[in-house]
C-alpha cells in the first residue's frame, strides 16, 4: 500500500500563450537572485559598495551557464553526437543538463574579469558569494524534479520520488530523490560556511574553499545513489573522481592560504572602506566644530572685553571717591 511519496509534477512546462515557462529555468533564475542577494549583504558587511556583487555577477553568471553546459555536453557527449541523436540538442539548455564543476570553473573566469575591471580581489568576492552559491545550487536542484531526471536507485522509503515519465528510457516507479538530498546538503553547506566565517574570520578565499570542499563530500556519496548513465573510471563514476580531485585542491588551498595570508582582508574594495554618507557626516561635523570653535572664541573675546570694561569702570569710581577726600 502506498502510504507516502514525493510526487513528480505532471509537466515541467507551462505555456503563457506562445511563451513557454519552464520550471527548470525558474529554479536557476531563483537561485541566481538568492546568491546575488545574500552575496550583496555579505559584501556590504565586509566593507564593499552596494551593487558591486551584481555588477560582477553579470560576468560570472553567463560564463557559469556556458561552463556548466560545456561540462555536461563533453562528459555526456553520446547524448548529442551518437547515432540517432541531434547535435542541435546540445544547445537546448532549458531541457536540463548543467555540470556544477564546469559552471564553477568558467564562472570563476567571468568573475575574475569582472573583479579585475573593478580593481577588486577575486578571493574576497568569492568568500562573500560562497554561501549564496550553495543556496543557488539548492534551488537549482529542484529543476531536476521538474524534469524528472537525475534520481537514484529504486526504494520503498516513504519519501521516495514517484517517476511517472517513460521518455528517454525512464521506467516509472519509486526512486531515491537524489535531487532533494543534494538540495538539503547544499543548504547545510551554506549554513556551515556562514558559521565558520563568523567564528574563524575566514578570508583570502578560504570561505569559498570551505564551500567547495564540503560540497564535494556530499556530492561524492549522493553520486553513488544515482542510476543515470555515466562514464566510469576504475569502477567509479566520473563525477566521483572529479569530487575527489576538487576536494583535495580545495583543502590544499585552504591550508596554504591560512599559512601564507592569515586573517581577513582589511579592504575589499578600494574607496569603499568608509561607509556611504560617513564622509559627508564627517565634513559636516568638522564644519560644525569649526563654527563652534569660532563661536567660543567670539564669546571668549567678548568676555575678556567685558571684564576689562568692568575693571576700568571700577578704577574710575575709586578715583572719583578719592578726589573729594583729598579736597577735604
């Protein structure tokens, strides 16, 4: 008897007249907005200017989408270039298929270009964005739910995912909801990075390295549950090997960076170390101070003149009193 399960959507596309609204695209867009919103808050807290995160994201996001698609197409080339397949489908990104490894790699290149144009250190910007990127992945994984893809092995668990589609070789049934596992894991990674950044004052790219390392740990075991076709090397899926190598690289960077450049950057954006409006306030305070000093000086001079006048008047009275005495 079916007690509970996670239902799949009846369709992943809604049509607003001639315009298709795809759930997969919506999840990615929501993820981007969440990443920019949280990244901007963290950037301002570190002394940056408002709007800088969004300006650099204009470079990072397109590069990331291209990189994610390239990684997917290259590692699953048989889906697009084998016999009976249409290579044009490789450009249909809205049908699913983004590799996070390629998205991060090429997205970092786009971010580097944006940071270089603004004179900002890339590691500092990456630290501010790290938890937001994890939350963006958490949102993006729900796009796989809309497309009924990238699920795990068959299961009888009450939270099993009910697959109803039979296209592209799918077999309807109940499977491990790996999209949900990874989404929840990414939320945990974001919270961990935020906590560790506050507790240990991470800087110079170490918060980003922590995000990468912890994500790789979760991706490694989640990858074992998936049943979609994948290339295997020495009995392990390609993404497992990628997770291992990227994890090692992130840990090595974290350790070396902590030794070479401990602490956190004091200035993350040139000219933004003084909060907006404070310069004007300081100038106003200086002006008020000057005016106050001038007023005090005027009062002091007036007081001095008054005292001198009183003394002269007192002397005059004394002389006046003394003169009658002499005459008498």
